[in-house]
C-alpha cells in the first residue's frame, strides 16, 4: 500500500511504468497501465484543474527522478530477468 506516502509519491508510483517505458525505450501493451490510470484518477478526484496539473507534473518528475537514481539497479535486474528468461528482449 502506498496510501501512507505523500500525494506526489503516490502519483509517482502510478506513473512510474509510463516513465520507465520512455526512459528505457521499452513500450508496454496498450492495456498495461489501465489500473495505474484508474488509481491516478482517484487520486486527482476533488482537485481543481490547476492543483491536478501541479500534482501530476510533480508526480511525473518524482517518478523520473527515482528511476534515474536507480538506473544501474534497474538495468541489472533487467539483465538477470533476461538471463532467467523471465522477460523477452
């Protein structure tokens, strides 16, 4: 559960997959992020358009910041998964 996290971090969790597919040039299938979008919309409910934009922008930046900070760990994990044939190249 991420409900104990600040709103920006909860948004970052929802959009991390979207940011990762761009960062690693590894597109997902069209329906892979539907659950994340649903949760994201729930998080944005009740906010004004301006607030929603600010939180959305901050969440995307936070996700990208975390992914970039852990880039070597993510690449190492991907290599291990490829070797174990858990994912396809």
